[in-house]
C-alpha cells in the first residue's frame, strides 16, 4: 500500500512560538514586534524589515522575503529575554517590553 504520510518535523520538537509574541527591545536599540512566527524589526534608522522565522531546538532560521535573505542563529531564551548568536559569533540579546 501507499507509504504513511510523515510529518515534516515531529510535533514534539516544535516550540510553541506564542510565548514570543509581543514587543522586544534589542541590545543595539532595535524594536521587534513578534506575532506567531512573524517579526517586524525597526533598527536605528526607523526603517522596518519583516521576517518569518522558525525555531527547532536551539536553532532559529529567519527568512526575509523583502531581501530574499535567510539567516541562521543559535537561539536560547525564556519568557522575558532571549539571545541569538549568528554564524560569525555575534550575539544579540532581547528583552520583553512591558
């Protein structure tokens, strides 16, 4: 018979991203608005960029459709702060804005 359909990623490994929803302030002064798996980031120049992201374990992949760029990060965090380390070793930290 036909092969059983396999999930692309096991549900148990998928972090529920709803806890990231809200407003965050970055260590370099960025403002980040997160809703589900979508983020809008305002840098110092007040121009914003949009990205879609996913987290799997301690890995985050962010895709920006505007620039067609994919970035990969090491992710760690909790409810009120998180950190991203890029592939060059640069670290960004974010704190929830209340």
